[in-house]
């Protein structure tokens, strides 16, 4: 990336500016220099540098201030500190303010060229990452549109016509034919539910959840989630137990989506438990946080899978239960919990079971002040059911 690369050098010593320019201009770089921080920042706006070398000790704006402003203006610029007063403390502070590396004076031409090449490689990687993120967002949007229009619409039409045929031919169908049609409708329902899950995970802006946050009763959310999963648990002869304190403080959140998050975790616990097992739900308060734990004694998760279970479309090995999902339930759950300022973690051991812990911040006085009376009647629209 050296050909055509732009390098800006900000230093109050003229000899340093001249030497740095001479070192780099021989390698086909475009070099600009500034004698202080203010001029350097102004020049950065016009010049559009890939790399900026900044002296820490300068009159007027210090190198630290320049680093902060550069990071605000363009995070992809790679800043490097050059100084004759290098200390460990100043190096750490510079790195905290966005510096990529630290070059003490005096330095040799080869040292300066090497750090410049490394910085340009860093810049290339940063820009590629930004471009990949943009492509990923476009891909998500396009995929959501394809799923909605190219898959969901025709499947819904097939479902509707199948229902009409079942009604129209009711007096002519044998019991075996009716059973086959019922299985077809069931499979179509499953496909449409899966598509809805994909759309929800890919295209939903969970940041908008915050717009409808209200004081939320955590115990009530837990009770509703257990009630939702109970029929599924009963079919597998799995007992769901609860261990909650007499009272839990409220959180500032959305009851519908929090319920979905907990339902997803509970459903997974039941899904990957053997018949006749037990799933436990507990909660406690710890230092302005509410911790909700869901524990099972199911098949567990292999250590090599744990880092990936909250990612989109990740499907773990089904284990002895033979069950698997679409790979989106935990991804949606993670986004919901993070939208509430919380975290979700998992611990597991193959053959011994798993424990998932959702941590949510307790509703604070500042949040209580924001709750206007008219906000109490806002409708809550949950994203959907469990995966």
C-alpha cells in the first residue's frame, strides 16, 4: 500500500519534519508536515492521511489531544506517537487514546520506514474490515428481502390452498389421506415459523426496543416464560422448578422481548434434556444486578462449541436427544439482553448439563424519573416465540 499512501507528520522540531520527509519521499509516499497540533488537525481534514505521526510534547495542543481528535474524526487513520520523552506511562496513555505504536527519538531511517509500512498494513486491514461490515449489512438486508418475498409469500400461498383443499375434499378423503394432509400443513407451519425467525434475527432493529422500555417485573417475566414452555416440558416429562427470592427489584425494559429471551433459553434447556429430567430457574440480586440462571442436566455443550453458541445460525451437535434448532434462538436472545444493557453467559460440561445466566441492571432512580405517566399505556410488541 506504499504507492500513493499519504503520511502526515506533526512535530514542532523542523529538523524532525525534514528528516521524516526525506526518509519517506524516497519510497513514493505523499508526505505532508505540520509544526503544531492545531495546524496538523486542519491539514488532516484537507490531506486525508492514511498514517499520522504525532509528537507528544508540542506547544498549544498536546499530542494526546491530537490523538483524541483524530480518533473522533476518522477512526481508520493510524496514528503513531514520536517523542524524545518516552515513558511507560506516556506510552500507555497514548495507546489508550488510539495510538497504534510508539517511536522514541532518535530513530534510524530503517526503523521509521518499517513502522510506516506496518501502520499502512494496519490501515489496509481496518479499511477492509469496515468494507466487510458494510457488505455484511447489505447482505443481511438483501437476504431478509429474499426470504420475505421469494420464500415466505409462495409458502403462505401453498398453505392457504392446502387448507382450502382439505375443507373442499373433506367428505372424499380417507383417514390416511387426511393424516398426510395434516402432516403437510404441520411441516408448512414449521417452515413459516423458521422463516419468521430468520427475518426477526436478520432484519430486526433491536435498538428500537429501548424506545418502549418501562418498569418491568422480572418475576412476572420468569413466570410467563415458564408457563409458555410448560406444555413442551410436560410432553417430555420434564419438571421445571423455580427458586426465586420473595421479591425482586424491577428492571427498565420491555416485558415482551425479555420474555422471549428467557423462553428461548428455557426451551433449549428442555430440548436438550432427556425425558424425565429437571430444569431449574433461579434468580438473585447482586450489586445492582439481577442474575437469572437456567440450569439443566442435559447433554451439555462441548468446550470447543461454547464460544460460538450465541452466533447467528450456529447449530451445535444434537447429542443423545437428537434435537436441533435453526441456530438463531440464542443469537436473538443475546441481542435482546444486550439491548437491555445486560449480558448472557453459559457454562457447560458434556453429559452433565448446562447453566445459562442472564444478567440485567436493576432499574435506577434516573430511569424512574424518565418514566412519564403517559408512557405506562404504551403497547408492548414482542418479537416472537422461541427457537
